[in-house]
C-alpha cells in the first residue's frame, strides 16, 4: 500500500512539473508574439522619425548647413545611433 502511495505521489509531482514546464513554454511564446508587436510599432515610429528627419524637422540635431560630405556623415551617424536604439528594443 505504501508503494502505491509513493508511486502515485511521484506521478503527481511529475505531472505538476510537466504542467509548469508547459505553462512557462506557453508564456514564453506569448511574450515572443508581444515582442514582435512592440518591434513593429518601434519600426513604424523610427520610420516616422526618418521621414521627419528627411523633411528637415530634425536638422538642428546636426550641423547640416555644411557641404554634402558632412551631411552624409551626419546622416550616417544618425542611422548608427538609431540602429543602436533598435537593437535595445
């Protein structure tokens, strides 16, 4: 009788562990779905920022009144900074 109780309790513990693993696996997949949604929104916002930058709204960030080489350097620096921010997201 004690052996049956032991095996039943062992089986019960194994089932609990399996359900916990299943729950955290499901939770991880839900977080991945949410992360992709957050990344899509972030990409849209960065695209808006680039369009504003191209229209000159953010021209004061860099001294864009210089020659074209400095303009290209400023744009490259801007893209590098934004690329770093996207990696953080």
